[in-house]
């Protein structure tokens, strides 16, 4: 260790670097470029990862929608084209028979999927909006941010079939004055008056509902529109540690069995698997991170090899100098250590410069992407990853420095003194 803090050691190192300025700068740029690529690509991948996390944070990641369609093949005495209808009993059957399902929320709706929005009036103002009949468990799958003073549908609303409604913020803006509090007021939905108990804010990210949606108790909807046990579709969330694609297949297979549909009829029930889409999205981000690691390490390695070449040339050019040092009593270990320290020094300097440059680029990217409508947030590289990259560089610098160091040690003093 004393050798590292010896002033003469560093004078010799800087003297060697100054004699090969151009080659040293070019080689350092190679290592710098490697760590820069790693930092920039890893940070970019992390920004994408953060963006997707932000987009999906308002919904259960392993969630899906399932709805009924028409049969595409005849089965059990039924003709092709039979219109299927999901029932409330299907919800309980799925919950009982498929243990991988964590939450399941049946929904009925007006104003979506081709149906006409429902006319809504308050005083002299009116509009047409989407109306949903829901259970409280729906918020376990899709988070609803309710403004202060309000709430979402609760179990008492369901049990008593109350005429209460949660409205979207756009509905509030269109039916109420700017500073008016809608909580506790009444609006007329179709021909029935409902008391407003909450206002939901449109989430930044994936949202199952728009800001022009209204929510009433499922039981209230059923009474008003005589929908009985029929449901429009199901929102389902599986546990985080299960195969959501397999869960979807199991649910549709069970529904085909319940509704007497051919087991091979893939068109009888429609679905959208958000969990599968999320997995593919995160797979892309992970692939980008892995690619940045491979490209960065390869480029760093190429740069470090360049440093080794520079030192080999330096050793050859300094043959006489090294011979004199050996003749004056320098041990092989001292000569070897000097070359290795020079290699590690150049590698660390290049690495630090690359990290600073990469961090600067990520800061610029972050400032330019703050206000864009794209899932991209806070592109950064975790400190342990940066330190890990530096450790790898030091190790590579040490290993590559052993080659010219061994070459320097192998020089015999008498031969070196004869060389002109």
C-alpha cells in the first residue's frame, strides 16, 4: 500500500501518460464510452420501468376482463350463434373453483360497448354519461381516488339498494358551478334522482373508467333496469405469484362448462388479460436492461484491452528506463505494481468520467420527458449498479495490467541497458 502513496510512483505514472497523450486519450475514451453506454441504456430502461409501474399502479397487475359472446360451433343440442349471458352465480362458482383468483367484481353498464349513454340532469345543466352498477370490491382491482369529503359505494349501499352515485370529475365540471360542492346534492339519472356521495378523479395511468363515468350500487341498478342476475362482464384479479394466462384459460374453460359450450369454442367468451400485457411490457424493459449490461460490459472490456495495449507499447518504449530502475535495485514487485496501478488509475478515471457523462444525459432526458404523455419516469441507475460497474472496471483494469506488468518484470537489466 505504501507504494501507491509514494510520490515518485505517481510522477512516473504521469510522466508515462504525458509521453503518450493522444493514444492514452483515445483509449480512455473507449472505456469512458463503455460505462457511458451502460449508464445511459440502464437508466433509460429504468425510466421505462418506472413509467410502466406508474401507469399500472392504479390497477391490479394480474387482472383481466371476461365477458360473454356468441358460440361459434353447435354443442349439446344448441345451434351456432347462441348468445351467452353471464350470471351472478358464475362469480361465486369461479371464486369457489379457481383458488388462484383473489378478487372478482361483476359489473353492469349503460353507455359502453355500443349502448347509449344515459341522460343526466341537474337543474338547467345536463349531459349523457356512462352508468355502472358496481360492488365495493371493484376498488380492490381498480383503485378509485375519491376527492376529500366523498366515498365510493359501500356494503350498506348494496344491502339497502340505496340511490347513491359516485360521479367523475368531468361530470362535476359540467353539472356544477366552479366552487360548488356536489357531495350531498341530487342529480337525475334517467328518471330517478340519486344523491351524490363522491367524486372520483381520473387516474394518471391505466384506468378502467373515464372521468365521465358514474357508479351506483349493483343492487340498485338491478332494480331500476330489471337486469335480474345478469352481469355485463367480470373484472378479475389473480394473486401476484400465479400464472395469469393459465388462470384466464381456467376461467373460460369453467364458464364453457357452466353454460354448456363446446370445450374447444374459443369465441364463446371474450377476455382481455391486463396481466399478460403487463408481463410483456416489463419483459421488454428487462430485455433493454440486459442488453445495456451486455453492450456496456463488452464496450468496457474493449476499452480496458486498449489500455493494456497502450501499456504494452509504453513498456516497450521504456525498456531502457525500466532496466536502469532494475539495475538501481528496484524489485520485480515494484515494477509490476507500478504498471498495474497505472492501468487501474486510467480505468477508474475513464469510468468516473463516463458515469458523470451518463448521469448528465439521464438528467437531460428526465427534464425533457417530464411533461410528455408517455410512460417514462425518472431514468436513473441504482447506486449499487454503478458501484458494481466500477468494481468490474477495477478488476478488469488489474487483470489487463498484469500483461504489460509481467512483460516489464521479464526485462533483464543487462539487456535493457544495451538497448538504444
